[in-house]
């Protein structure tokens, strides 16, 4: 994890952004838990350290603008995941309407279908797709039981 933090620090330095202790703490949450978090959830993991909610919010906003983390809006709620080091550039998010858990649907067939959709859109409309977010919602297998 330390190597990843050093690489992120270098990326931030290139954008004239300092990796402070509190920014590092937010990044460590995202690096240690490959999940999708709301700002409140990141704060809950860090509040025992004395970090304030506003600091977590501003840090998440800064890291999103810097391209370090990715923001996904589902049902008017923002979720965040680490963008750098992600091996899943094209993937689908699934949100369970029962337990509210968000997870990635990440397999080769879905990836190929997304690439086809991206290519078709670019060819048909003469655009350059730079980002593609797909969110499916329903009931996860744990909640269906």
C-alpha cells in the first residue's frame, strides 16, 4: 500500500496538491477497502482519529477533481471508489434496493459488451466517449433469500 500512496503523492504533486496527513487517511480507507463509499462512511471510519466531516468531504471532492477517485451517483447519492490502480476501467455497478450495498459486476462478457456499446456510440454519433458509467439496480442474492 505504501508504494501506491507514493505513486498517488507523485500524481498529486504534479497537480500542485500536497498529500497531507488527513488526505492520506482518506486514501488509506479507499486503498484498504476496495468498496464503494459514501462520504459519511469514509468519515465513520476516520472520526476516531479526530478528522472532521467537512475535511473528509473537501478531501473527497479534491481527490475526485484530481482524478484519483471516481464518483458514481446512484439515486441522487454519491459513492466513491479509487480510480487510479483500478484494473476495471469498464465495469457495471449494481445497487441492491434492499440492503443498499453497491458492488461491481466485473467479467469479460460484460466488458466486451460495454466496449461494443462505446464503439457503436462513437461511430454513430461522432463523439469521443471518455467515461461510461452503468448502474443496475435490483435485489442482490443475499437479500433474495
